[in-house]
C-alpha cells in the first residue's frame, strides 16, 4: 500500500480460510495420526488378551497336574493298605 501513500501498521485477522488442498492435507495428517494411535491401542489390547490366555492355560495345566499327582498318591495309598 506504500505505493498509494498508505502505511499499514497493524491489522486484525479474524478468520483464516486456507486453500482446499491445505485443508485436505491437514485432515489426512490428523486421520493418519488417529489411525496410528488406534493401531497401537489395538495391539496393546491383543497383547493383554494373549498374556491372560497364556496365564489361564498355565493355571489349568498346573491344576491338572496337581489332580493327577493326587490321583496317583491315592492309588499308591490304596495299594499300600491292601498289602
């Protein structure tokens, strides 16, 4: 504006309207970030499920082995009593 004899000292910007390509790019960046966070959360949940499943299986095998040991002990006690 100095060519016309005016000097702009300060201006108030109320609303910024970026180009449609810029808006689309920003939306894609935000969507990609949200998808990345969602993928991490899903992987963490799957990890927890696998850990809990393995813990349950280990407990089941432990209790099964304990039952077999008691069964064998009962057989040995029965044979001892009969002899």
